[in-house]
């Protein structure tokens, strides 16, 4: 699979969120967070700053999910990435 342009194929990473005081947030509280964590599966041909295998945070309202070979992937634009880990 090769994403076109500045599209990026990612796999969402479900993470447990723990506050600084050690409290684990419920899934409802975690869903209120604006950003989600993801793993770069394949960057588009015009993406230069992000490489395959890197973890990122991206705006959870961005992109869409599609099934490729029975696996769910999220497709986002390069400008939806806010942090590269």
C-alpha cells in the first residue's frame, strides 16, 4: 500500500491515561482528550518529516478509518500530526 501525497496511514494506539496523582482515567474521560496516539504504518510519497515506525500524537477528529486486508487503519494528513515521539 502506498498513500498518495501528504496522506499517512496509521494504526491507533489505545493507551491508558494516568493523572499525575496516579488516578487512571476511565475510557469516557480518555475520549475527552483531544489528541490520540498512533503508529506510522506508511507515510505518503510527499511526507518528509515523518518516517514509518514512528509514534505520533494526532488530532482525534482528523482523518477517517478504512479496512485494508481486513485490518482497520486510520488515514490522516501530515498537518494533523502535532507531536512525533
